[in-house]
């Protein structure tokens, strides 16, 4: 029966009629007492059974209404049974019969009080737990709201930082292009100057294009396409690309991979981008003749890839800002390579970190789950 129709037809719910439970308890006591009057005292088995039946409404009253309800129900049972017991004083089935019946009712008083107290304690604890649960739900709701507000504030702050960084980074190439264009305008017939200016314009336009590409990769990261990928050949191709990118830097690049390393469910192109970014950073930070090592090892249900260099290392303040957009320690850097790598690793449900080597240099590492749903 739905709440809308409760109270119509066959009846209404107990919580809608608070008098119904006490009425049922009183009716049960009355029926047991009537049965006592109808059955002779000599039929001890039935008399004992009926007296014990009083426990049903008494215990229900104690459980429902506490010790007060239990004592009231016991008093009602005693009051309804006592006249019949007193009327049978002259025909007691055995000596001490009346005393045993009265003792039984006294025991019912004690049982009702104890059960009622325990029920009240249990009810109080249950109410406290319900209140605590409601408070926790309210606090959780408020906490979620606070987290969402913090996220919005963080996004606004990040947008402001990105805008400020973009303005700063774009200003220099634009100034260089404007200067070269001014020289061309003032000396249109000067072939050597024209050649230098065209080279400046071309170089700065390429720089702007790299900056905007990195910015878009950071601001609108492409969702990864997960496929089983062998990491060793991927790292080998990164080493080849990094050697070409090294240019005049004469460094040694090598791989240290566990031969039993399983395939990883990842976006191979994006992981290649992360490794290449870390390798190029290591090359630019390393002195000539030093060694850079790309390694990979398994860690339970994940794999850890590392790039170790022998460069000058970083200060604690620099390490704290490593993954901030537009933070860079290089004169020609955009400061978006590591933030982009950070986002890619996060999209793979992994983590990325950096730590100084015991002797010199840095090691950048990132962890990927073997299956993209393995890590929480």
C-alpha cells in the first residue's frame, strides 16, 4: 500500500496511529487475564503457560517504550491477574502457590525494567549514530562544495597564470618580428640585412608556433587511445630522436630495460612524447661527454620509466615548481613541456616525479599501470 492510500481500505500504518500499539498491548494483557479467569487454578500447566504469556506484551512494551512502558505493562498485567489470584486463596493447588505467583510477577517487573533500560540505551545509541551519520553527510556535502569552489578558484588562477605567461612569452618573438620588419622597411634594397631579417622572422614565427602548439596541448589535452604497447622499441625510437635533437651536445644515451617487461596498455604516441620531452631536458642539462640512461622496471601491477642525467641538478625551490605552466630554467624554453607530460601521465592514471641523484644530476620518473584501469 502506498503512503497516499494508507489509512484507506484495510487499515493505516502503525506510525500514523500512535494509540494502536498501546491498545494492542492492553488487548493482549486483557485476553490473557480473561483466559486466567476461565481456566481453573487446579490446571497448573495452563495457568503457568498463561502467566508466562504475560511476558510477550510486557517485553514488547519495554522494548518499544523503555523501562516506563515495561513497568506500566507489568502493572496492568498484575492488576488484571491479582483479583483472580486473591479469589483463589482458599483453594490453592499446593502450599506457597500464591507466593510463587506473586514472585513471578515481581520478576516480570525486574525483567521489564532491565529490558526497558537496555532498549532505551540501544535507542539512544542508535539516535546518536543516526545524528552522527546525518552530520557526516552534511559535512561531506559541505566539503564537496568547498572542493568544487577550490577547483573553480584553481582553474581561474591557472587561467590567469597561463594568460600572463602567454603574454610574456609572445611579447619577445613579436618584438623581434616587428624589429626585423622595421629594418626591412627602412632598408628594402639591402640584401644582407634582408636575409638576416627574414631569418629572424622565420625563426621567431617557428618559436611562436611551438609555443602555441604546446599551449594547446596543455589546455586541450587529447584523450589517450589505449593499446598494448611494447616499451623497449618505443624507448629505442626515443633515443634515436633525442640523438638528432641533441645537435652539438655530445652526450651518450642508452637504455636499461628489464627483458621480461610486459606490454603496457597506453597511448604509445603520448608516452613517446613524455619520454622524448624528459630526454631532451636531460640532454640540455647535461655537460658534454656525460651519460643519460632511459630505464624501465616493473613494480607490481605497474611499470616505472626513468630518465637519469648527470647535469647540474635543481634547487629545492625549482623542484617545487617543476610542473607549473611556463616555469622554465632554460632561456629558450616555453615552460610547458613538463606540465604537458604531467597531464599525459595523469590521463593514464599514473604519476610523475623528480628526485636528485645521490652524486649529481636528476632522475625524472613516471609510473604507468600495466592496464589502464589497474590503479585507483
